[in-house]
């Protein structure tokens, strides 16, 4: 068990970390970052798995199943969407050079 | 046997620690364009590691159910995430975010149905997380439905805010009774979640399309917080850290977005944009007239310009014209024209959404500039090409105190030598107010769908 005050310390430090990580981000990355942080809270999947794993009876199992289903969608969907967005960030040096060749 | 359990326990704890590190490291890398692509891979590795070791968690059963849920959901999410068009990204983020909130609420629900074992502090955390998660779940689904076009209009009625407040108070009161132990059993727990879900719906329903990004971002932060709270209940450090980081980052991101629109979060949530927009109808004392122009004339103007600034807006996203626009710009660059892209913070449907669309078309990000970086450049530009943007280039925001958008930072397109506005028709923008830029002496209107109009410009350039 995490001691109450230790938990509070973790909470405070994590909050500052989140704030600092975003603090100086250019506007260009706002949407990808929102999507990326959306993926990160997909970690709820591990909690949902534990809850379903310890569920007894139809009611608990049903809700637990729904929880795992939703959480896995959050994690996987969040990852795919973020990756697709970030795939597109290139500097003009790399890919565009080939693309800029005029079509005959 | 005991040592085996201890090994598993140690492995799980170490993996969660590594996952927490990878999430923060990944997010950090995602906050710079150069390293952003690698960031999601690091975070993804953390997620995969944490999920795999969780199968070793002691005392679990229902493995079949678990695998069925994970695999079916993963396939659906993978498929939908891959297939969706870039323009539909914002609503997909809303949908996946809602799922996360729902999962947090489901965890809270199971813990409540199990009952008993926790002390009141953990009970309070669990109930709070469940409340926030449920609100985020139903609210995000409404946001998804609105952006997807399933719900067409913002729905407002007199006394709405009172009803919303009562609904929230009911949910909080029911939650309090659950924590206090006065309320137990299936009925009480169900009533609590229904009140929370209802509040999420009521909260999102009156909000208009242009404000949705801010609201999605807010729900994203709320889901993070809900996950953190459930992490306390389950004694899961990875959930506490990841959830809190997202909660804090999401809150800041929401503030940045609201600030870019010159509005407070409270303003977005509690007053519909249309309310002030309707009053703006009375103002029509704009002088000048709309001056149409032919595509071929625009092509000549652009071809012999020294510096052109492209201002893409929502119309470009709708028409999916980003590829054509980049083709046009490449033609101009070949002719020695300096081309830059100016992105307003709220262009498109989400801050950064326009950047993503341009990036999809292959526009290098070092040609793309923020409002602050480029606003002084307009006065030296020969032409500004506005494609499907309206309110973000309306000079009234600078000069007319009675305008509903007064005070919103805008792109100074009116200072360019020539402004070309590509627009579908003579209709008004999202806010429903007239745009003084369109009537200015140096503005010409090129009517048509963004994709067609830009196509004609390319054709015009080829014929020169």
C-alpha cells in the first residue's frame, strides 16, 4: 500500500511534471500532444484488467469486461491516431525533396 | 511458490516504474517537432510493457473475458484509427478519450459493487474518479457526435445552467451518500452513475462546434484525473503518475487553447458563442463592396509576386484541399516566389489541426508559422491567399469594440498589398458576423470550393 502522504507527494510531483512538459510547446504540436496525452491515460487498461481479473459474479464481470473493452480502445486508438499525426512532421530537407521533383 | 509471487510482484512494480518513465519521456519528446515522432514510440513501448506484465498480477481469473475484450476492442480501434480521414481526427480523439473515461468509471463501479473493504478516503477518491470519468465519457461522446455531424445544432433552453448545476449537485450528493455509507446497493450506485452521465451530456450539449476543441481538451484532462484517482484506489503507481501528468498537461493545454481564442474556459462552457453573435447582426455598417476576381487573374498575381502568405482555414479542411494547395505552392516556389503559411491558433477545428493537415500534404513544417511569428510579415507580402478562413482574419476583432469577436487575436491579412479570399459563397463565417476584410479595397473574392478554386489556380499557372 502506498502511504497516504507519499501518494500525495507523487500526485504533486506528477502534476508539476505534466505542466512543465507542455509549458513551452509550439502551437503546431497542440493537437498531436492532446492526442498523445489521450493515449497515455490509456494506462487505465492495467487497472481495468486487474478489476476484471478479480471480479466475481455476472454483474462485476460485465462491468469489468466493459471497462477493459473501453480502456483497450483508448490505448490502441489513441496510439494509432497519434502516430498517424506525428508521422507527418518532417523538415523540408528529408522527404519533400523527392516530392518536389516536378512531374514531367 | 511465495518467492515466485514475489518475483512477479517485483517485475510488475519495476515495469510500472519503467512505464511511468517512458510516458513522461515520450510526452517530453512529443513536445518538440524534431523528436515528436519518436515520442509516441517510447510511450507506446511503456504501454505495451505495462499491459503485458499485468497478466502476471497475482490472484486474477477471467483471463478469457479479458483477452476477448482486449483483442476485439483493439482490432476495432486499430481499424477505425487507421481508416479515418485526417480531417476527422478531432472527433476520434474525443471518442477514444471518452472510452478512457468510461473505463475509469467502470473501475469505480466494480469497486463500489464489491463494497466494504476500503476506508472512507479511498472510497471518496474512487467515487470522485468515477464521477469525473462518467462525465468525461458521456460528454466526449456528445462531442464526438457533434463533430461527426450526428448532432447538428447546439441545444439550449432557458434555465439550462440551473438544470446543469442541479444535476451536478445531485451527482455529488449521491456520491457523498455512497462514501458515507447511507446509500448502498444496486439502486443507489446506478442512480449515482446516471446522474453523472446525465451531467456530462448536459455540459456538452449547448457548446457550439468551434468551441469543441477546448471542451475535448478539458475532457481529456478530466479523464486523466479520473484515471489517477482510480489509481489511488487500486494502489497502482503507473495509473497515478500517468493520469496526473495527463490531468495537469491537459489542463494547461485547455487554457492555451482558450487563450488563443481570447476566451476563458468558463466563458466557453457557460455562454454559447451564438448568443453574442446574434446581437452582432445589428451592426451592418460596412462600407465598400465584394469584388470578385477570376482564377486566371489570381494566378498571374501570384506568379509575379515576391512573397505570398497562405492563410488556410476550416474551409480548406472541409474541402480536403491541402494537397492541391501544396502543389500550387510548389509551383510558385519553382518560380522563385517566397511562400509561407500562416496558421491562426484556432484555424481548423483544433489548435494544430491545420498544421497536421498541411503536414499530411507534405508541407515542411519550417514553412509554417504561428500568428506571433508571421503577423509582422503581412505588411511586406505582395499577396495573402486566404483559403476558407473567415473570423480569424476579420479586422473588426482589432478595431470594433461592439464586435462579438473583439479582442480575439487575428492574422493581419488586411495589411498585405493584395488579399485574395477563396470562399464557397457570400455566406458568413461560423460566428455569423460580416467580415470587413472582404469589403476592403485591396481584397478580391475568388468564389468556389477550395479544392476546385486552387485547381484552377494551378491550371492558370501552367498556362502562363
